[in-house]
């Protein structure tokens, strides 16, 4: 496989980075979710690797605006294991 569909990558990024690096900032997570969904709509049909998507997200800064220092300093939080998106759509 040459890559993954953009919606898969958006979901992966939000679930693994947004919700864990900004675990105490629920509104920021929601704002980023909306921006990620817009990105998925604009790039519908595009496929890329996880590494390429992560690189794009870290260099673009229009969705995740954490500086490189903040990104490195923020630890993964396992405090909340519930997915905020799943809660919003009633799956948990």
C-alpha cells in the first residue's frame, strides 16, 4: 500500500496527538477536530503515509499551533482514555 486515505490519517492524528498532547484543553481539541475535518474534505482522495502526514501537520501550523519546543515538552497524557469525538457522537 502506498498510503492511507486522508480521513484515516486525520482520525489517527486527532486521536493520538490532539487528545493526548492537549488533554486538558477540550475546546482546543474540538476546534482542531473541525479544522482536521475541513482538511479531510479538501484533500479527499489523497493518500499518504503516517510519517508524511505527521510531517505535513508539524510544518503547516494552521491546525496544530504548538511550537516545536511545546510539542517536544508536552508529554502524552493517558489521564483520559475516552475519545472525546466518540463521546460527542454517542459511541461511549
